[in-house]
C-alpha cells in the first residue's frame, strides 16, 4: 500500500481518532471533558476541537513528564487524532 493513501478505521478517519472517541465516550472522566467541550456555545466547532485537544495534551504531559520512548510514541499517535471529527460526531 502506498503511504500516501488514506486509511480509515471503523468509519473514522483513522485508528487513533476512533480510539480517542472510544475512550472519550466510555470513560466517565473523559466523557465529562468531552461534554464540557461540546457545551462551549460561544466556540466554533474547530475551537471546541482545539480546546479538547489542549486539555488532553496537558493531561498527557502530566502523565509522562520526562522525555522517553513512550512519550514520543504517544505524542505521535496523539497528533494523528482528528479532534474536529470527534466534536462533529458527538454533537449529532
């Protein structure tokens, strides 16, 4: 397969987005954060997505505060998440 080809996963843009949404909708603390993002009525959808990503990046940085292989791998996967897709799907 050509690296430039787009891969989807279970109807989502990629595996990372699907997995992030799975956790955000099935873990109570994460779900509350998602609902907080969705409730920001004065925000546009992309701003809600940016806010959610920022809040979760802070959590990631708190969990692994020293540079290491795991932090790099998690940050790489984290960067592939389509936060706007998560916001759009959960607003329906």
